[in-house]
């Protein structure tokens, strides 16, 4: 019975499937190099069985892989990432202290709301070094199935590649590119939805609506060295991790933390906000030197860069008075809330409002020339409304069936796109990964979601 504990409250079907895999690895070929007690499989990059020598290794400690990686990436020994995947079946009561705070109440309200989310995320997590299995305060969960394509989870901390930044953007030296990596977490309320969408034999996208109380956060790290900046090292004193990359172990430093919470007071149903590392902050823990940059609860439909230049104010974004200078000067389109590594033609809520299957372009493409066309990406959609489709000339088009909304979760979009559009396989529960509801209308035309 000990094995079953790993799988928590999954459907019985998944528990049985996964247990079978652990006891008798009937699927594929055994590989080595994984954590003790896990099942280690030789697979292709898409998760299909592959004979030794293993082109890729999948580590299974539960129903979904912890990682699928090239053998060289785990050849150094040391601790390996474990996907937290015992998704609960019910939403805990009274576990969302930020819901009492008025996020739209000026800079004071925004700062209080953001710090409430940050401190909730940090509770027990700093001491656990952001390993959910070492946090006894409250459970945290990862999105499964982010293991395929050009940017799979790396095997040490579970990070995925984020948008790189090339100088002079962000004060980086001209021509120098810094690479960024992140790992996201969902609280128990959010993880209920993950389990409902992905815990069965095939994804159930009708369940992709996160409940009040759900929150998710993401910590972002950069490989920028002190020498990469034109001026002072903006990450001086930041927390450091060593991760596995194709080029070998890589030291990365904390730059940004994103938070997002379901809040029924928001017209979109969500509040998205971010923090940036402040080298001048003096908090004892370097993690707590993250300072609020701003938050958005809507997309300020109609607000253009010309409005911003004319000195008009956004009404659904608040920028913090505590934002470090490098972050305050790197906001989104027309000043909407956005983070230091994020694409400045977008904004948190704008990009996340595209979460759907089939995927939509996450930012407006070059074919969208006018502000009116770009404004498609700045509608106050709700999580139950799909973003829709756009043709090559930036005209909205109707498709049948309509795209299925994924409630602002782009990690959920990545996961379902991998299995339903690209046909990637879950090697840890192979039977459960036979997906019947594949996207069959021109799958190649729907862009892979990347940063
Ligand atoms: C240009 C697109 C883009 C922008 C802008 C953007 N994000 Fe995301 N975000 C993504 C993608 C893609 C993912 C999923 C893959 C990943 O984790 O990198 C994601 C993942 C996340 C997650 C993990 C949960 C989830 O929804 O999947 C959070 C939380 C998040 N972003 C918050 C923010 C916040 C806060 C901002 C603004 C500061 C922001 N994002 C700006 C594209 C974007």
C-alpha cells in the first residue's frame, strides 16, 4: 500500500495504472540515473518507449513524469526534481487571506494585496527551498506534462525556459542575451482544477475553471552575471540555484516573482501581479527582497500608447511605488502591469487571456498593425470566454468548434497542447495518455506556446 500514497486523490483508474507501472514496468525499457525508489524509463523526447541506450530518461514517482530529460542532464548525481502531483479533490476553506484586501484601492491596496500573496507563497517554502515535499505549512502542486517540445522541465528544480532578454533591454549590455528560467506552483484550490482536467483517462477541458481561493505563483531566475549589465548588478545578493542545462550545470539568480489569484471582485475573475528583486532592500532573507512592481485586474480595453503619452491613467492596473527602477521602466503595452523578463508589447492579463485550446498567438503578431487590431489582445475576457482565432491578416475568425477556454492558465494550455495537439505521451501512465480528443483541425497552424 505504500506506493499508493504517492498518488493521493487521483481517480482510482490512474492510481491503478501508475501502481502497475511501478511494480512491473511493462511499458518500455528500464533506464538508470533517476532518484532511488522511482521508476526510470528509456523514452523518446515525446515519451514513447525507446530501446537503450536511452535517448531520453523519464523519471516516474507518480502518475505523471517528474521530468523527461537527456541522460547527460542527470549524470552529475545530486537531488532531482519531484513533481508534486497528489492533486486534492476539494478546495480547503479559509485559505486565501488576500481575498479580504481591496486590490483596486490605490497603491496601498495593490501593495497589501501583493504582499499577502507573496507571503502566503513564502510560508514554509523558503525553508523548504521551494520543494513542496519539504514544506509542512501547506501543500503546493506543479502542472504536469510540461515535459515536451523545445523547453521541457529541467531535472534539478523543474524549471522551464522563459523569454530571453537581449540588451539594451533591461539595462543588459547591447547584444548580450541573458536566459531566464522559471518554475510555477499552484495552491490546493488551484490544484483541484488541475486534477479534474488532467487526472482522468483523457483531459476534460470543461473542468478548466479555477475556484475562488485558487492562486498560483512563479519564481523566475536569470543566468545574467554581474558583468552582463551596463550599470550595477541588479541581482546583487539575490538567491541562487544551480540548474541543469544542455550546456551543463548553470548558476541562476532570482529576478522576478509572478502571482495570480482568482478573485470574484475582478471583472476578469483574476488578479495578476509581479515582484522584482531589489538589490537595495535589506531584508534578512534575500527572497524577501522582492518588491512589488504592479498588478492588473483587467486589460484597460481601448487604452493606447498615445493615451499613455498624453498622461492618461490606466484604470485596471496599479503600478507600485516600491518597484525597483529597472522594473518600473520595463512595463507592458501602454504601461500595463508586466515583469522584467516579460514581453513589453504584452501584459500579464493580456497574454494569459489567450489561454485556450487550440492555442492562439500569445501576443499580437506583426500583421496586427493598428491599435484597434492590437486591442483584440486587451479585452476584459473572463476565464469562461475563449480568446478566439485570428487569421493571417489579423482578422478575428469563427472556427467550429470554438476554442475551449482554459481560464488564464498558460501552464494548463502547455500541458493540454502537448498531449492533445502534439500527441506527446505520458510514459508513467501510458494507458491514461491515449488521448481521444485530439485537435484535428490543422494542428500545425496552432502555435506552440512559448515565451
Ligand atoms: C507574453 C506572454 C506572457 C506574459 C506577458 C506573462 N506571462 Fe505568465 N506565463 C506565460 C506562459 C506561456 C506561461 C506558461 C509556461 C510557463 O510557465 O512559462 C506562463 C505562466 C505563468 C504562471 C503559472 C500559472 C499559469 O498561468 O500558467 C503565472 C502565475 C504567471 N505566468 C503569471 C504572470 C504574471 C503575473 C505576469 C505579468 C507580470 C505574466 N505572467 C506575464 C506567458 C506570459
